[in-house]
C-alpha cells in the first residue's frame, strides 16, 4: 500500500507511526501531534524566537535562515524534477512525489512537504484515482498550521487557498488567501504578498467581479516592480492580461502579453517563453485571427519540444486542431487531435484523453463519418466516467444529439437532450450544496443558519420542480402513445404539424436574431440625411426602410413567400446598406424576362445570411490592385425544370466555405452554409420541396468568379 494510504487510514509505517494519529470526526481528518519529541521541538523553537524577539523585530529579511540557500536549491530541484515528470508520465511523477514525501520531516521542511502533497493530489486526480485525491485534499485542509513560523504559515495558507480554488470552494479560498496576505504584510514577505494578491485576483475574476480582480492584480504588479523581481513581474503581468481580456480590454491585454514575452526573453526562461507565446496564440484565436494564432502556436510548439513538455505539447496540438477546424480543414484537425491523444495516453492523463476523444469526434462529424463519431464518443465517455460530475461529461450527449439530427432521428435527439438536461440539473444541485459548505466556513453561525435554510429551500424547490416536470413528461409521453395506438394517421398529422413548427422556429430564429445593430445603423444613416437637409433622399430611404420592415413582419409567420417578395426584401436591405457604405457597396439584380416571380414560392430570407455577411464583413476590406471593383450580382434564370437563384461573388469573398459566418448575441458565430443547409433539409423533408444548394464558379468576361446558387425545382 502506498504511503498516503498508510497515513490516511492509520496503518503502520516506519516514519509516521510515532508522529501521526488520524481521527475521523464528521468525515474530517484531524491530526493529533502529541509526542514528547515534538513538544521538545516546540520548546526549543519558542526559546529561539524569544531570543530573536529580544534583539530585533521579526521580519522576513531577518529570518532568511528559514530559507537557507542549500535548502531552497534542493527544494527547487526536487519540485522541478517532479513537475518535469508530470509533463511526461504522471504515474512516474506520482511515485517520485511519494518517495520524496516519505523522506521529509514536516517540521523541518513543511513547504516542500505541502507542495509535493499538492502535486500528488494532481497526479491522483489526473489518473482517475479520485478517492485518494479527495483524501489528500481533506488532509491538507484539516491540518492546523498556526504553530509554524509565520513565513511557513503564510506559504501553507497559500497552498490551501490554491487547493480550495481548484475544488471550486471560492469563499474558503478567499478567506485563506486574505489570511496569508495579512501574515505576509506583517512579516514583510513581498513574495508571498504578491502570490496572495494574484490568487485573490484570480478568484474574483472567476466570480465575475472584474473591478475588484483588477484592483488586486494591479497591486501585485506594482509590488513586483517595487521589489524588482522579474519572475513575479512575468507571473503578475500574464495574470493581468487574462483579466483584461475578460473585461474586453483587448489592446491592454495584448500589450501585457508582449511585455510578458519580453521579460521571459530577458530571463532566458524557455518555460515562460513557451507559456507567453501559447497565451498570445489563445489571444489571437479568441479574436478570430486564426492565421496569427497558428503562427504563435507553432512557435510555442517548438519551444515546448525543446524542453520535452509533452502534456503542454498536447495542449498546443489541441488548439492547432481548433484553428484547423475554424479554417475548414477537418482532416488536419483530426490529425492534430490524434497526436494530442497519443501524448496524453503515454502520460496517463485520463481526463484529457476523454477530451481528445471528444475533439476527434467533433472534427469527424463535419466529415459526415457518423459511425466513427459514435465510436470516439463512446471512448471519450469511458475516460470521463469517473469525472461524471464535471460539465465536460455531457459533451458526449451533445455530439450524439447532433449525429441523431443529421441522420434524421429526431426522437433519439429529443431523448438525448432530455438526458443531458437531467445531468445539468444534477450539476446545479451540487453547485448549490457546495455554496452551502462555503457559507458554513465564511459566515457567523446565526447568519449561516439563515442562508443555509434559504439555500436548502432552493435545493428542495429544484427537486420538487424536477419531480413535477418528470411526472408531466411521463404523462405527455403516455398521451402520445395512446394517440399513436388509436390512429396512425392522426399521429402522422401530429408529427407533421410539429415539424412545421420546427421549420417556422428555424425561420424565426433568423428574423428575431437579425444583427441587433442593423436598425440602429440604418436610422443613423437616414438621420445623417436629415442633418444635411436632403429631404427627397430622406423621404425615399424612409420609404425603403418602412417597406423592408413591413416585409419582415409579413413573413414572420409564413413558411413560404413568393420569389418576388424575397427579391424585394433583398433589394430594400441592400439599398439601406448602400446608403451606409456608399460606393463601397455595389450590387445589381438581373431577372430573366421569362420568370413570373409572383408564381414561384421559396422559403423566406433564403440568401439573407450570405448577404448580411457580405455587407458587414467583406464590403470595407482593402481593394486588391488590378482586380475589378467588389460587388454583389444576383441573377434569376428560368430553366426547363427549375428556377436558378444565383448570387455571384465579385471580389468580396463572402462565398468562401471557411469564413462565411454571421454574428449573433453573445458573440456567437453561425456558419451561413450550415444554417442554410439545415433549413433546406427541413423544408425538403417536411414540405416535400426540391431545394438544392450549389457552390461553384462562373466565367464572366474571361474572369472566373465564385457563386452560390439555390435551385428551386418545380
């Protein structure tokens, strides 16, 4: 049995038998240290501190004997070796930590003891040994540290704060970090002050209290500059860049990343350089600048390979796969994810293996290899099963639901959605229970009882609502079964009605979620005409804007509109946008004389996503020298068995498969092609239409231009 199981469960060990007695009270381990040897040590330490107190005030600088250079060097050597092993093979790192812990006297070297304990907990967790990881967490949190020297005391409190943060016990972590900060300030220990301020900043950032988070990290940055410690400078500035990005201060965050990289170069620290370039790549990825992100990830990969940081290499490969997916190269994304998976297998990172399996499945989905998608989902769920309380566990349900929808199995998709919602409800209840535990450790007893009662009431209410919803759902399913048995045709009619509702809901999604800035921008443009006193133009564009809004209201509850109505809407929209952009936006609509637009029906707003993307994202791009002026050409032609509804992309780039996205609330990006194909599939399956989507090129005056085409068959 490994040494920690011996300690935690009271078995005999040569080193700890005389020192530890573990008692279990309310499932919390309490360590009683009561030997004569320890009492003598405490007496000697008390005498030493009394002498120091008589001759001079106790400050951090005057207690440097506690941090003697040989001990610091040896500790750092051991921690670096353990950390290096954790990037290559986690079981090896675990065995090394256990061996080193067995050699340590907790009274002589408590800092190394606690840091190795924390790393051991990390190793247990990543190899899915969750019982042992939880035992170590309880042991660390229960250990009484007030009897240690203030320098040790503050560092141990910081270790406890980090552990509470990793376990999502935010309030407890705040309390521990603040206690460490007070002790560090009292004993003039700037290194621990900076670390405590950084932890508090990360905590409040996690709780979305950004102003308070920035206040703490700014104090940490100022203190690190005052002490002129480049390592602390790097860590605090890297942390500040993340918080600035969270507060949408993009330029300031980018400046911090540049400064952090420059510091890492001055320190000649490859690890810091690797992390800085990787963070910069994440920054560009979040800003949708995928080319620059890829460049930074490549640089970070080279640096990580030079230090053989295998698990970090896997993280970089995962982000490279994400970039490849955004650029539409799903086969390359699969390749990168498989490389990351192999590294994580060798390192025995069980949870991260599950993540890699899900990433592979997500990429293969876009290659339409649905059986392979289900295979990799199953593999991912096997790896994630021990971590079933983690939100990432439900990624498998979401992917299965997407596959079911793609295969037209809507019933299975519904049940998968229901199951994932039950898991989310369970996670919500667990979060509430965690909040109750936090309240118990942070508030006075009277206030705690009041808040605990309120929280337990909320949990009970959620359970009652869940039971009621479950009963209601069972009742509805019973009614559906009775309807299906009583009349097959009635069931078919009921199913078709619901599917028509899905089609209308899909249509309303586009209508309701039109770019929220459009109306504001349109009215602003018309307002500028009023300021210029261009009365005729103002009246004309108000009429155009009014007609367009009438079209939107007119089609909001319709499954089909005439092609004439659809073209009128597009024309009105482009005229309003022409008012905004002037000669930067050019368009032309050519209609075959043989077409009677009023007699041809089409789903409403079929080409709207592509037109919106062309206007909002492509119009103001720099003009490429030697090429024709960018414009949109809409052509409608009648053929023997279908009507062609074609949009030709003349040097704008909106027809690109990889980049055509429309933006919606919360920064969400929706692929124009995916959205359009899903709508056409619904119409073809439910309304038995014959809509075909085509992406190709056409030669005009000896120049080849890309286009998208909708074929409306009779």
